[in-house]
C-alpha cells in the first residue's frame, strides 16, 4: 500500500483564549496558527466533525470558523476533499495608506429611513416663492374684461 503524502495539521494544539463566541475564538486561533506558520500552506485541516469532537463543541462552531477563514483567503475548501491552508505570507501584501486610492466622494446618501430634505422647502420659503411668482404675474396681468368685448353697462 502506498503511503499518503498529505500533510495533516491535526496535531496542532489550538488554544481558544479570550472572550466571545466559541466560533470566533476558533477562527482567531486558526488564523494565528496559519499566520505564525504552525499550519503551513497546503496542510489539511481535520474534518469538521473530528475537530468538533476534539474541542467538545458542535460541528456548527467548526464550520463557521472554516467558512470565515475561506472567505478571508486563509483556507481552501472543496466538497469531498480536505480543507487546506491556502495562505502564505507573500499572498497578502500589507495594506499601506500611500497605495490606497482616495475614498470616493459620496454622491447619494442611501441611508434607510433618512428623508431627502431637498424635497422640502425651508420655513417661509413657500411664501417667498409665492410672493415672487405673484410679483412676476402682476407685471404681465391682463384684465379678464377685454377692451374688445362690449360691456353690459352701456347697452
């Protein structure tokens, strides 16, 4: 029988210190183990059921931690295959403020529940607008009685 060349990272001791939910502590512990090199790139992590049994927690805790680390790019998970460490120190460059483009100016405020105040006039603005409008109309006002219509008084 051929010997497996899979690098299993099952023997890494995980310490789950600190406060917070257990899946967050497990995520933090695995992230530290990967970044410190205790879990090298390509190592296979234990199946979620096995790790959950070893830690004395539910499988959900382990799957949540694995899912978060996959989303962050630390792990690579495939159905029917082991979850493996994908992260290496040179795959994630350190972000610097000089390399970061300036934040775009917000054009629209899409905060839910906040009205667009441009649709409302300031107090007194409606009166001022009506006065201005009436002033313009008075300069071009034409009497409803026209000069070419005969009046009733003279008949």
